[in-house]
């Protein structure tokens, strides 16, 4: 089995805040991420496709087509946006990386699987910082 990865980049702001908690508890749990005036990140999204090479092209997935798909379906929706306010699929959800990557999966899985003749979307990795990231396998 071959695992092919495509990395994309976007910038976005967000705030971690539970409206059911006091300001003190939000600050205690989320620290600077609960900043009333938001904070931002330079995110990296890595999309991993699992499959077998097509006998005619030698590709598991056409990386150019995968890049276009990721940009149109996800990156264009979140780049230079406030994840809490500007992104319809995040409205009413905690704007954590964990929730964000699960929403990305819901959007990307059917579209990626449609362009991969002998494979499927395998994993999403979302870097919030160079040291903090989440991985999701659709489970």
C-alpha cells in the first residue's frame, strides 16, 4: 500500500471559549487561547491518501487534482478567516483543532475518494503550531 501526502497552508484566527463557563474558568482552561480579541495561527493541513498506483498513470492520486480539491473545498473557506465567526461549518462548535480536523474530514472524504480510483482518504494532519498538531483517521 502507498500513502501519498499533500500539504496545504492557511492562516486563521480563533478563540477557545465555552459560553457556559465563567470568564475565570475559560482563562484557567484555555489560557491565552481564550483572548477576548482572538489569536491566530499559520496552519498546515496534510492530506494523506492511501491506495495502489493506477496502472496507466503510476499515480495513487493526481496531486494537482488533489491540491485543487483541497483548496476549493477547505482552504478557500478558512484562509484569512475567523474560524468562530466566518466559517459556516464551524458555527456553534468549539474552534479547536480537533473539531476543525473532523469537519475537514466530512468535507474532504467523499470528494477525495471520488478522484482516487484505487484508494481512499486515509488521514488528515492539522498543525496549529510547529509543535502542536492533531491527526484524524475518520474514526
